[in-house]
């Protein structure tokens, strides 16, 4: 007969061994996201993923397509997995790749459009005071380049956006690079797919700063100007105002 102190020890050992055998295998640890690789094309041009950018002109070229040829808009462009029901254009390029190109070209994020929180927890009517040099470095133009009748065309993206009340095209002006946000270690624009917003979005990297950017019932796809849905094009982000050429004629 086993001593009284040894029997409980054997039972306890068997119990723990059985629990270890039947315990579920923990899931493998998630692999960290691969960092995008910047590839040099020539002396001035670079590529990151599907994005091309030029260190001399500071232009960023984003492959895109027409998503909506009519209807209300809240976004100029979103990722194809984002809010496509309210965006003029879509792209399969990751927002993080676009943001990397913007950062490498020395654009600076400005929070000037984002209202400060109020003491009660909502939003106040006050906005951050942003130094003028940062505001200037955050201003960009956005053009559209596509092919029509075999010939390359390029216009401001605002020409394809129409005001619902006045029927006029969106005023030609700058857009503001705000940089989106980081929440719980994640780049918000990558999660939401918000790239450039017409209706102000803290998640978007770029926002329209003009009148009526707080009204989601105002801006429409300019039905008589926008090419058919699915038309391939290139969205071009550049400095605003565009620098004057220093080349001699």
C-alpha cells in the first residue's frame, strides 16, 4: 500500500499531465507587417509598391479608377476596400504607401482643420494654432491624368466635383495634408481606407478645406464631366502652389 502522502501527489501529477495534453494549442504569434520597400527608378523618381514619386517635382502618382460617375460624394479617393459607396475614385494602393511617399517628399501634416475638444467631451469651435510654415508645407494640389481619344489629359480633380445647389465645379484651391491619426499603434487611414476626403474626416490623410466641407449633402460627381465608371486614371498629388520652373527657355 502506498503511503498516504504519496497517493495525492501521484493523482495531482496525472491530473496536470492530462490537462496539459488536452489544453488547446495557442495560436501562432502574428507576423509583423512588412515594411514597404522604396525602389529607385532613376535619378529623381522612386517607387513604393504601386506608388511613384519624384524628388524634384515632389509629385506623387497614384493609380486609380473612376468609382462613381454620379451621386453624392464624401471622399475624393479611398482604398478599394474602403467607403466606395461615397467616393469618386478608388485605388488598390495601400494608404500607408501613399503616406510614406508624402513623408519622404517633406510634406508636413497640419491639424488646422480638426476642431479641438470641448470641456464637455464634444468638439469646440476652436482649432489648433498651426505655425505658418507647417500650414504651407501641408498644402497640396490634386490633379487627375487620364487618356481621352488616345491623348493624355490632365486637370484639377475639383473640375469633376459639382456643388449641388450652384451646379458649379468645386473652386480650384489647395487641399490639406493632415496625416490621419495613430490609434492603438495602428495607422487609422490604413484601417478605414480614407485617403482624401471632401466631407471632413479625421481618419483621412488629406482633406478639402473649403466652404461646405462639413456638409455631406452638397458635393456631387460632375455627371457631364466624369468618365464612365471603371475608367483607369492617375491621381497626382503635388505642392501648392506649384513651384515656378527655374529652367531657362
